[in-house]
């Protein structure tokens, strides 16, 4: 059984959000993609599967 890493929580200052994020090691790098947050405030990187979640009260502008 594989364990999924916890979601990375983002604040308004972190938007627009992209992956890989600045805290990821260089060896795990992939092309930068900007994240599109769903109505539930979550986005998943199509390359590495990292889940990003907006903190309560934060809304992504369109």
C-alpha cells in the first residue's frame, strides 16, 4: 500500500500557484505547470500528482 503525501496548503500570497514549487528538490523537477483549482479548492499536478489545497477563506481568482 502506498501512502499519499499530505496536500500542500496555499495562502493568497502563494497565488498564482504552480508546480514544481520552490521547496521541491531539483532532482524531482518537471516542466512548470500553473494549477487550476476546482470548486473544492484543490488542484493536482498532472506530472507528479502533488495535491495543492487552498487554505480556508482563500479563493483563486479567475
